[in-house]
């Protein structure tokens, strides 16, 4: 599978308005040697993934309670559809072989029972997604997203960056709200105003029309510069990326831009289809298994791609969803909206091969509101660790206003999320 330049330059239909803040007009897209920075990839699983069937209790009382509450959809310890053993106490869904290999190689860390402080979350897809992406639990009126605030406050931006922030979604997500450097790339033809046989002629005509000094003239000129820059970048996705996998396409695009060294600091990507109220899949199989396999294979290919260029130490990918599912399966062999969930952190510098956090248990007395996995780790601790200790942005009080908790996941034996030796 190849990702052509045509696919790459697809993007936002509102390009003339959205790229106004981009600093373009350069002859070459790649940055000078030695000017490469770190990249944070924020992967949001829209729909609310069933984290208890992704990172699963496999022994003891947690396993007993899990099996009692999920008689049909439980992931087995052995036999057909069996989970991968992570640390004896927990397993990873059997379809997540790529993630298991990353865990075994020390490049994947799991943080269990992550969520918002009690009383600040929501069971609504829309509201919960907004709260996480704004980074302000309990407050939906915030005017900027947490990734945007990182971009505004970080001292680590590369001055010559051509594309400092990117969204591969159909529109810029809430996490990038307020970042006027964010580029949105999505459809085949959306970024170019008339991509095709007469595309160059169309751009030439626009350049001759918009020669003034108004804000519209400036926006059009910047848009043309952006299109010309993108046409210089020839991104090809290696054949080992899985076919017919939208997440693999998006991550392949991001990897290509990192390899081209265009100054990418943050990238936001979505992967939906996790709202499994019915027909989730029994005994480790079915719909959920297929979705997990697609997620796992895409992330594994992304990390293989980066590692082959020696870039896996420069990138962290963090995986989050708007909530977990309820501990008990429903009458339709699915799960309803819940609360806490695992987060995954992937990268060459991640202290992986470890499950962080405190698992609260799934017995009746352990549950939140008698239905949900109880939150034990604030999501801002996970993201704050990445922002401060990997991206080297000390302004955490600006990125996550009001958060006063820890910024290092020393939750199991004093282990740190990231290894020593960061610069």
C-alpha cells in the first residue's frame, strides 16, 4: 500500500480560513539537520473502548468477579480467543499481538483505571470527549484545548517548523482548539481548491487575483504556499502497514511527516467504532476483537516504521478514550457507558513492559456507583508526565489549569514512565 502525494495533500475544505496563521513561503519543506524536535501523537478512540476487555484481569479475585459479571463476553485465559499474558495478573486481548510485542520490548506502558476526578466526568460521548480534550474536568466552557495550550506555552518549538501541529481528522479536534498553526489533512481533494488536470492553472489564477494586502489576500497567499509546500513532500507508506485500515493510513502519514522532518511537534488522530452496546463479541472474538486487531496492527507498524529510521526515541504515542464501559455486560451481550479505562503510552523512551496505576477491583463493593471501574489515576497525571518529562514543557499549570497532582507515574515501586537520559 502506497500513500501517494495526492492522498497526502488532501485536507480541510476550509483551508483558506484555517491556515492563516501558518508561516510558509519556503523553498524546501525539510528542516536543517540537527533541528529535529520531539513529537507527541494523541490517539483518541472515539466511542468509549471497553478497557476491561483490552487489559483484562487473569488471576485471583479480580478474575473471579470479572467472569461472574461477564459470562458471555469475557476474554478467556486459555484456549480459543485467549488473552496474552502481560504480568501474570493481567492480560492483553488476544487480537493485540502487535501491542504485546511492544510491551515485551519495553516500548508500551499500560496505565489502568484512568479517568477524571469523581463528579467531574460524564457518560455522554460528546461531553466526555470535550472534557478530556479541553483538559479541564467538569468545565466545558474552556476556550482552548490542552494540546493547543501546550503548543502556545512550550519552549521547545523548532523555529523553522513548517507543520508544527497536525490533525488527520476531517476537522481539527477540540484538543487543538486555539492553535492557529494546526493543519488538518483528511480527504483526497479537500486541501487543494481544484486538484486535478488543471490544478496548477487554478493556483496560478488565484495568485494573480489575490495580490493585495487584505486579510483575505493574505490567507489565499498563505494557502497557496501551503499547497506548494505539500507538493514537495512525497510520503510513501511502507508495505508493512496493514491494508484497509484507516488508522494505519493516518499513522503512516504522521510517520512520513516525522521522517521528512517538517517540525511536527503534535499530531491528533482519531479511531472510532468502540460504542459496543450490543454484539460486542463473545469469548474473545467477534466485532471487538477485529477492532482491537486493527488498532494493534496500526500502532505496531507505526513504531516499526519509526524504529527503522532511528526515530522511535523521538516520538511518544498516547492512547485515550472518552470513558470505559460498565463492568457488567448488558442483556445484548455488549457493555454500556462507564467511567475509568486504561491508557496506553508507546515510544522508544517509555519505561514499558509495566502496568502502572492501582487497579481498584471489580467486586460489587469496589465499583463506582455499583456499575463502573473506579478511577484511581487522574488522566492529567499521565498526560502531564508526557508534557513535562518528554516534551520538556514546564508550564503544566497552563496546559492543565487547576491540576495540582503529581506529574510522574511513580506508581509501582517508584518506576518512572520515561527512562533516564532525556535531553
